[in-house]
């Protein structure tokens, strides 16, 4: 699944489904042994979103997509295909 389609689908989901989607992608990023491939700037932005309670908004979703695509692109695509 391409990431543009994932963004489009995210906007169609209700709040509860958006949270599940974001949580799943966050789990991919946090459990990755390749997390060093995530740019520091992206990591800090995700951290700030978590602390401010805004991780589940569109910008938070985009950041997580970027992070997961950097460290686990195959796992991200499989996850998105199974969920979206």
C-alpha cells in the first residue's frame, strides 16, 4: 500500500479506528531494532506529540508513517495492508 493511500484512508476513519492505527504503527517503530534509521528530528517531533497528547492527529500519523517507513518499511506495508 502506498503511503498516500494510507493518509487518505486515515482521514476516513473514526477516532477509535485512528487510534488503533496509530498505536499499531507506534508499536512497529518502538519495537524496531532499526530505530537508529529514524531521523533524530522525526523522533523528537514524535516525542513532543506524545507529551502534548497530539500523537493521534494527522501530523502525528504522518510522523509515525515517516518513522516506520525509515526503520521497518516492509513491516509497515504489511501492517497497513492488513488494517486498511
